[in-house]
C-alpha cells in the first residue's frame, strides 16, 4: 500500500523586531532510529550546540539514497514582513516551504498537514485545511524536528548578521521586544537594515523628531521658543546660568523655569550654579555697559557649556533663548555660534528670537500664567537697585 505522509510545519524568528521569518516543512518518509528520536525534543529547550548536532543528523538522513526525511526551508525577509505583515509573511514562508516539499512527494499521498500555532491559514496547494494546534513542538517529534531545522537556519542567519552588526550582540539576544531592545532604539540611526520598520516601536524611532538642546537664560524668555519649537523638535531645556545673582533671585528664576517646563511637558537639565566661573570671566569688566565685552563673555561661557552638554547627549542641534531679549546683542551671540561651529563641526540652530514678536508674546504668556518676571538681566552689575 502506498505510504501516506504527514507533513509538519513550524517556523522560527516570528516574534523578534528584526530579521526574517524562517519556516520548515518536513515529513518522515521512513522510521527513524530511536537514538535520534530521543534526542529531538522541544527545540526551545535545546542548546544551540545540541540543535546543530541534531540538524546535522537530520541532513544526513535527507540526503541518503533512500531519504528517511524530506524537508524544505523558506525564508521571508524583513522587507516583505514590512510590506505584508508578519502573519502573512509567516504564511508565505510556510506555503513556499510546503510547495517545495510537494515536489518530492505527491499531493495525493499526503494524509494531513499539521502546523504548530493557531493561525488558521489555508493553502491553495492542499485540498484539506491544515490542522493547527498550539505548542506541538514540545510533544510531537516531527514538529520538534521541523522546529530544530528552522531554528538552525535562523542561527546561521544570525551569525551572518552578527558579522555586519557586531554591536547588536545578536548571538546572545535574538532581539525580541525586550527592555534592552527598547533602550537600544533611541535614535533613528540605531535602526539597522534588518529591523522590521513597520513594527510600531521601530517606526516610532524613525519618526522621531530631531533633538534640540535649548539653553534657557531665564524662564520668561524660554516660554515662546518652547511653545513654537516643540512641534518640530524634540526639545530638552538646559539651565546653566551661574551669572544670576544673588542666590535667592537665581532660585526664584529656576523655580519659574521648572514651572514652564512642567506646563509645556518638556524635560530639562539643571546644571550647577558655579558663580566663581562667572566672576572669573567678568573680572575687570564690572563697569562694562550691557551688550559690551562682559556680556559677550557671559554669552560665550554659557554657550560653550551648552555645546559640551549637547555633545555629551549626542544632540546635534542646540540653540539659546539669549537672543530673545532686546537687551542682548544677538550679533555677538551669532559670532560665538559661528566660532563654535567652525571649531566643533556641530550644527547650531540659528534663530533670532527677537523676530516675530516673540518677546511680546512671552510677556503675554507670563501674564496669563501668573509667572514671575525679573526686572534686571541677571548679574550683580546689571542689578541697579
Ligand atoms: S548684563 Fe546680563 S548678559 Fe551681561 S554679563 Fe550681566 S547677566 Fe550676563
């Protein structure tokens, strides 16, 4: 009597956020030695080395003159997954593996097709619907064998990818949606060509707005720049203003700054109040009128510190709210930018906040939210009281 075949299909790498999906369709043509059957278990519980060992034995059986097993593997890459979604890509991988296997055995000799999982696919190659049951690879030897073959193919792909992306540590993490993966995906350039970019967390990273570090010289000046820029940029405010004197005034302004960040839901970094630094740069310049040399140095040291912070945070763009006040000389500020730009090859977002009524609008904002407005620039020399 003609042998009837049961075909078993399983997949590997369906759930990670990167890489292709791999499916294996397999059938046992003849009885397999017990010694091998005993080794085949749920492939998830086997070590990589053990899987490889069994895989090699299965390959030998498939290339004998009278093969004891027939199998076929199909790989559907991440580009197709992004195009048709993972469920359809998995179906495609299984369908292709199945139709290749059906070149080796006649369709009329197929008794049934069994698939691990509950996707309820139908295949035009078959007259009957496949049977779907969850977690078979832990119980059925043939599903275990199909699973081992699919996983070893996947491991070989991982090995190749790990040569291209050694930093991903793919051999140890198959890059499921773990916290580690989420923490890794912070910037668009972290997304590799094997990532499944249609997956929400990956897509979100690619859609990320460009990051901008916004130096805030005082909070009223920061209000409108934050409101206007936050739609376009992912803003982080940077508070570094040790020029403000005395400490009570500094605390008042810092408190108001934090209030604005809270209202606008913007993260901020508060840097140290190193007044010594300000007094050092302003030595001999105490009597300078506003907008002159002392102010130039006052802009410079804060901008330099902001650039340092931006570099530390891998933020390419930075700017400052210093230009909003009519008491500041924006030409001097732009000059410093230009110098820092040339020296550091960084990108500065040059915005003259004086334009477009930003100052006037900042007054309206502070009035609306009942927020304190200072009445002098900041340093002891500008406080004429
Ligand atoms: S007047 Fe303003 S900008 Fe000039 S040194 Fe004082 S705090 Fe700095």
